[in-house]
C-alpha cells in the first residue's frame, strides 16, 4: 500500500503494519471532536506511517492508495478526507 502524507511525500507500507495504522486511524476519528486530543492523535497516525513505511524517493511517483493530511491539518480538513472506513481502509 502506498500512503501519501500531504506536503511530505509517499511511503510504501508493509502489510503487517496495516492493523496498527487502522487502530491509529480509529483513534484519530474518535478525537475529531476533542481539541485536546486531536493533535496528538493526528501526530501518532503520521508517525506510525513514517516509522513503519519506507519513504518513496521524490523522483518516483506511484498512485497513492491513501492520502493523509499534513501534520498541521485542522479537524475540519481531516473530516473532508474521511470515508466510511476512516482515512485508512480496513
């Protein structure tokens, strides 16, 4: 799976990392209405991608399976990207 973090680049994610990313995605969704926990939940999801994924060189371009918001995104911007499965499909 290829995950793009807006403004940062693409990451190739190993299959075994997807369950953990879905947990972080669920936590972010739950935090959307809580100004206190939202920034930490977004940071945790993005850090999970950075830690588990392999950065795709900028000169290579793949179709992204998932597009995640930038670290400075607002809750409203994240809501616009949500699907029925959250940001990361199950």
